[in-house]
C-alpha cells in the first residue's frame, strides 16, 4: 500500500496529468473498445483539470506581480 502524500488533499496539475497518463495506458490494455473510450474520455477530463489548474495558478501568480 502506498503512503499518503503530504499534498494529497490538494492535487496539482502534475498529479492530474499523471492520472491521465495512467488512464490512457490502462485504456490501451482493454479488450473492449467502449471501456477504452470511456477511460480515454476520463483521461481527457483530468488533462483539462490540469490545464485549468495551471491557468488558475498562472492568473494568481500574475496578480501577485502587479
């Protein structure tokens, strides 16, 4: 069993992208096309979460510099 990460309560974009990568890998291993498509769709949603989090963090970072 994996140890809980210190920042597990606040996932960052890297963690979301890692989940997406693992989902895509798993989707390629499925024998049933529909299940694979569902996992690819879920992976895309995690990528969008990462993108949104990066954009949010960038906006906050830019606000700090003004």
